[in-house]
C-alpha cells in the first residue's frame, strides 16, 4: 500500500471538514426556520 502524502491528507481533511460544517449549518438552520431556500442562501454564501 502506497503511503499518502501528509500535505494531501491535510487538504482532504480540511475540505471534508468545511463541507461537513456547511451541511450541519444548513440542517441546523432548516430545523429552526423550516425554509430551505432561505437557509441555502445563508449557508451557501
């Protein structure tokens, strides 16, 4: 098995964490407001 470059691994973790944070923010907003379009605008930008 080839060893993964540590820099590539850090980038993957950061990007994955960023998208996980965006998804959790959207879901939390949707649970409170129940307005998907408004929540999408708030969390996407």
